[in-house]
C-alpha cells in the first residue's frame, strides 16, 4: 500500500525527521540540579543521633580498695569487713563518665550522604515530554560529604525575627454572643453590650477561639538550612541559582 504525498506533505515529513534526529528534547533534572546525585540525611552511626559520645574511665574504688566491701569499726573495738561498699555499690570499681561531641557528625547527630538521584537515576537529564530518564545512567559511589554550619539562625534552627499572629475572630479578645433582642451578651459575665467587639467591664476577654490570647508570637524556621543547622553543597547551589534569577 502506497501513500501519495504532495509537496506540503513531503516538507512536513522532512521537518519531523529532522526534529527527531537532531533536536535534543532532554531537560535538566530539577531534583538534583543537573548533577545526577542528591544529598540525603541519615542518623549518625557514630553517636546514634545523640550528637555526643560517652567515654567511661574506670579505676579501683578508693573507699574499699577494689574489694567491694566496706571496712567498719566494731563497737567493742577492732575491725570487720562489711558486705557492701556504698561508694562503688559492691563492684570495687570507680567509674567516671565523660561526654564529648561526636567527631563524625560534628555534634549534629545527622550525617549527609551523596546518593543517586531518584528522579533521573543519575543521568542528570530528563525527557521533556514525559519526564522519564534519558541519557546514560550512572551510579556514583555513596559517600559522606562535607556540610556548612548555618550561621544566620539560632541553635534550634530558628531565625531571630518573630511573627505576631492576631486572632481573626475577635477584637483584642472580645467577641460577645448575639441574643434575640439584637444586643450582645458577654460570655464571661453575661453583661449586655451594644456591640459585639466592645470591651466589657469585667475585663475578661470572651473569644471562644483564642480564649482571650488574641496575640501570639511564633518563631520562623530558617529558610537557608531548613532548621537543621546544616547547609549542603546542593542547597547552596540551588540558593545561588534562585538569587541569580531574582
């Protein structure tokens, strides 16, 4: 079976063939910023996420000389061996525990690993039509990467600036209940008010939503490190690209 094409059809076919052969339809993977790898956080194995390592120093108990028994005096004179040393609890060993910051995670309790990007499978590019992997897929070695310590937030990963949230249901704590006469009753003392949001003489705010706490201050999580005090190379690179776009 043959299909007869006119000049317009032939031109269209040539254009489609040229597009398939020479036009690159791949796009950069946004998940990994065109790097093929991402950075994932995992609990530090050195300190099990506690950020500190305990080091126990043991020595002979100075009270019982390592015997675990305490020597006491008899009332009639002389000495006898007790059955339990209260200092070492009968072990004969004096133990002292000292804590130090974990050197593997620098006291963060978390380590950052470089792993294959789940979106592009390490190829760093995706097909522009269906967002599937295109290009050669590589498998980089999973290894530990160095991170920066965020200096713009506090120890809990919050910014020093705060946001004050005001209740939308009341006016400084007052939101009286409307009655059948068209006036308003204070929920706290029952006094009749002409306005829903007018202050009452009892000075007890009656808003059912905020319970009188019409203002509250909340902290803001650091936008640079996400609140974990760690800035990875990929986070730094994405931040720089956002600043360049602005």
